[in-house]
C-alpha cells in the first residue's frame, strides 16, 4: 500500500466541506439542507482522521466517533422538524418557516 | 502514487457535487450513499479500518436509512420535484460558488505549502481507539450518550402528531 500524502487528504476534506457549505447556501428544501450538513460533518470527521493518522495517534478516530454521535442526534431532531414542517405547511421550503409560532 | 485513494477521492467529490444539484431527494440520497462509501474506502487507505466499517454501518447504513424513511413518509411526488427545479435557478448558485471557490483556493493553498506534509497512512488499530475512548475520553463518551438521549426525546416530541399533542 502506497502512502497517502497528508496535505492531499486534507485538501479533499476541505473541498468536501465547501461543497456541503455551498449546498446549505443554495438549497431551499429542508431535506437537502440536512443532507448538506451531513456532508460537512463527514468532511470534518475525515480531517480529524487524517490528522490522527498523520501523527499516529488514536485521538482522530475517537473524535470521528463523537462526530458520528453528534450527526445521529442532529439528524433525528432535524428530521423531526422536517416532518413537523411538512405537516403544517405542506411544503419543505425553509422560507415558509420564517415566522415561528408557539 | 496511491491509485485507490485518488479514484475514491474523485468519486467522493463528483457524487457529493451531484447530491447538492439533484432535484429529487431520493436521487440525492443515493448519491450521498455512494459518496459515503467512497469516503469509507479513503478511511481504509488512511489506516483506519474501524472507522471505515463504522462509516458504512452507521452513516451509509443507519443515518441514510432514516433519511430514506422520512422521504418515504413525506410522500413527495413529481410536483415537489418540479418545485425543486424551479428553486434551483443557476443565478442562485453564483454567489455561494464564488465564495466557496475563494475559500477553497485559500484552504488548498494553505495545505499545499505545509512544510512537512508527511504520510497520512498509518495503521491505528481499533484496540488503540477503544483504549483511548474508554481511557482519557470516557467523559466524552458519557456526554455523547446524554446527547443521543436528548436527540431521542427531542425527535419524539417534534415528530408527534398535533392531535396527539392536544390530547
């Protein structure tokens, strides 16, 4: 197995993160915004694992596990919000939820 | 030159780009699963087999299944795909893409001038990860379990139907 240069792997993580960021800024559908947030969290995890592998420490992989837990909690609450928004307005447009009420 | 790494990286980038440009939610989900599997290959190349397995099982498995399930519950038809196409105007892409390209150029410049990039392929065994997780990081594990419990309760409260809530 040939070694992977650390800066190339970090560049890949940065590009994936920025694609997710562009997705959050561009899309108006709440489901797609949640998907883009998943992309960003996963890219951050990739950067952690690259850092851990570069310095031969397990800490990067431990941080990835924490990011996994955060992503799971965020998805469960976010998809609950998606269901609630769909039930109220029959639309997934985030602009439809600009005026929150009780 | 590590060909599997570069091929998997290219697949991850292309499929992630397709995720944020699709009009249909199911197509975007399937492309995201492809992207996550490609990133799992990259984790394997980086010497993190445990994380690669978790990426497949938890991310591409559990979390994406929850997304598919919710898209199924929403029962989105061709009408929503048409609405999505109308929202996806090329004009709306210009600003975010310009900003993203500037940030990408900066980040890629910074990582390319690193003095000692070194190799990112070193096998860190699952044993070491487990020993670290339940050694110095045990407090983080406890907090993670609190967070998941809070997520469970929050999802239960938010997804409850309003008729049930009124009762």
